[in-house]
C-alpha cells in the first residue's frame, strides 16, 4: 500500500515539474515596413501590428519576417483606406509552406485581406505584401498567433488527474465494506 502512495506522489511531482506553462517566443527578424509594433503577448496570444505610410510608386513590395518557437493558430489581416492602393498579392511563406491571404472586401477605397485560424508549425515566416500605388498610399495590419494545442505538461496533468480519479473511485469501492449474505437451500 505504501508503494502505491510513493508512486502516486512521484508521478504527481514529475507532472508538476513538466507542467510549467511554455510561452511562445516571437521575434521580428527583419522588415521593410517602417512601423512594427510588438510582438506583445496577452492571455496566450501574441500580436504583431504594423503599418506603412510611404508606399513606393507605382508598385510596392513590403515584407515582415518573424520567428515563432511554438506551433500556433495564425490569423492575419492587411488593409488600406487609400484609394490609390490596390493589393495584388499577399501571402505568408515559411516552414509550413505558403499560405495566401484572400481579399475579403474592396469598395475601391477600402481594401481588406485576411487569413484566419490556420495551424502552422514553429519556425520562421515572412509576410509578403505586393500591390500598386497610384498616389500617396498606406497600409496596416496585424499578425495574431494563438496556441494551437495544449502543452505537453497540460496533457500530463490531465492524464494524472484522470488516473487519480480512477484510483480514488476504485479505492472507495474496495473500502465500503459491503456485507455479503449467503443463502443455503436444503
């Protein structure tokens, strides 16, 4: 009986040791965009905001390269409210492949492109923004990275919890001391 208690205690201690919360480390590696804000982290979500006021004419190509140390759910938005700016292609490329942002709205003045909740591996990624600029144009956007799957420590704590519940239920059933009555027919 003492052996079970010792093993349970060791299991709990090891689960707590590996159950620490790991957080993504996001770094900006390079950017042609002059104003990059972040990365900032809140509630397990990392956000990078950016804007560029002086787009080249007649065509422009902007890029933002960053590295993320954990896999996550990525959401990206890029927009402009400059009537002279027309995006031609926006995509994210990196260790998980190349992912195109899609145009969600364009009324001739305001243009909005997005990519929502795509699960990507840890690694280096580059956001590429290309388009035409017929005047004084600007763009802005955000990159949001949320945790895609629970951390290994979270899984260990969950499994340990289920095991402890099962152990407690089994132990309670054994110690309730139900009396058995035997009937003999003669």
